[in-house]
């Protein structure tokens, strides 16, 4: 006798590794693709998974090639078609399109919200959407403002009324929760693939810091679209949360009037950094640099320096070295003395001062240095960052290798590689 159908909840599959028959990992699950039957009272069929493979490419894996699926791993058989996934009009994505949707129960017409979707493999090996994990929604009223969140329950797909309009009463809470542990670049990819209305809906629901990180990873046109959809004060807050060079790049895409309006409303210190960067040409060291590297005095100990570079919010490229200057240590600093690489610090005892281990062979560049000169210096000394100083040897910023790559790659590098061909 066969047992009951195996049930898996899709939100728990996010980022679960996908393996080929030999046991090699080919990617991670990002979503499940379903199609509706003739009526909404029939269980939708799960036709495949969206899997992210190396290179942040999302591909389609048909359910017929999935031999095992659970909350810990997915096993596939055969080769995976590496064409980029493109959602067809007849298809619905569980994480993107279903989570947070508002429905109504058939028995009492009370409102509910989808928090997860259960899929089961049937006797014929097809996978279907059979269960929903939902939360009751408190109807808004003068007396409901302080009520606790509604109860949760598991129900059948057929216990609800499903509106034909997929955009009806949809929030973004559960979708954001499903991607809370992913890198900003991965969430940016998810947002980019969404329809504009859903993309803006999700963007508005992100907290300011997370939204700033995600916007930094979006193509120029899309990041302008997202920023423009926010109310003015929220947009200003997000700009302040962004790295100054990324904020400058974004404001550079706006009209002078729009950019000046945002700069006027930003905190003076934040606005000053961005204005400085906007004053340089895009393809110069000044236009590429960030004004917030790790800057320390020569008396700082190795232990203190390592504590600075361990900060979670510090980009990896900026954590590879510290820049040693005389006071003040905010850009523009006092006299620039040299760079200390983290690898060098690890060779010294914690109590030693970083001033005794300076690398003075790395030449600081002026802000008007062309991109080619910056690139040559990075390559010649195997660096991940280059100091930029003014005519008085004051450090004004640092160009990192990722900023150079952004400039060298085609404008559409974040979205290039999309196949015009549909999957077979």
C-alpha cells in the first residue's frame, strides 16, 4: 500500500540546494511555477521550479525532472536547460504571485491572507497545489486598530474563493520574509523579473536599509523607477542609507532639478559627500570613488583596526584594507600616510600600531585620473582598492575594484544574457 501524498510548503524551499543525479549542486530553488486548471475549484498543477544557477541566472526545471523534493534538498535527473526562465502569461509563481494574496473563505466569506502554499505529489507523479497556510485578516474598523494578528490555519485550496485578478489585495510581507536571508543582489534579481506594479509593491514594503541595498544592485532605469515611486521623505531616507557613490550614480540619472530637490532635503553631511562625487566626471577616479572607506590614525592598534573591518555593514572590498591618515579622519582627511592590508595586520600582534606596517608603495591618485590609470594600478599591485587624494595629500576617497568593474562592463550587464528563445 502506498502512503499519503508527500506535502511540501513552497516558502520553505527558498534557497534549498538543487542537486543533479551525481550529487553535484546545480543551484538553489527560488520559486515554483503553477498553472490553473479549467476552474479554480480544481487543484492547480505545479509544472516546474525556478532554480538559480551560478551567474545569478534563473532557469526552469520541469517537475518531470525532479525525482525528490523536500525542505532540505531537491534532486533532479537529466540535464538542466540553462536558458533563462521567462514567465508565460498562463503561469503563476507561488512566491511572487501568491504569497500575501487576500482571499475569502467559502463557508463564511471571512477574509484570509496566504502565508504559504502546500504542494503534493499525486499517484500519477504530478505535483499539485492542494493546501494553503493562511492567516485570518481582521476587517478594518474603528475598534480593530489594536487587535492581535488573526489566527493561522491550514486549509484546502478549494476552501477559498480565488479572484480572477491576480493583483487583488496583495501585500508583500511573506515574499519579503521568504527572501530575508538572501543577498541584496539576489532580491534585486527577483524584483527586476516582476511586473512593475508588483515590483513597486514589494519595494515599498522593504525596510529602508534593505531597500537601499537592493536599489544599489538594480539597473539604472529600474532603480530610478523604484525611487520615483516612493514618497519624497522615504526616498530621501533611502538615499541617505545608500553608499555615497551609489547615491550619486542614482541622482545622476535624474534631472538636475530632481537631484537638487533630494540633495536639499538630505542630511548635510550625506548631501555633501554626494555633491562631491557628482562634481567629477563618471569615468574618473573622483567619479568612481566612495568617500567612506575605513580611515584610521597611525596610533590605532591592530585589534582596533580588525574590529573596524569586521563590521557587518562594510562591503568586502572596503574591508580588505584600512587607510591611515592624520586627523581629521573623515574625508577630506589630514595628511594621507599609507594603506595597511588586512593580511599584513594578521601577521602582527594585536597591540601593535598600524602606523608601523604602512604600505607606501601604492601610489595615491588624483581625482581627475582617468579610468585606465585606476585599472592599471589595481592590476599592477593586485589591489582591491586605490586611495584618491587631493593636491594637499588629503584622502578624499577610495576606488574599489567593484566600482571599476561596474564602469568597464556594458551598461546592461545586470540584465544581459537573457535568452530571446523561450524554454522548450
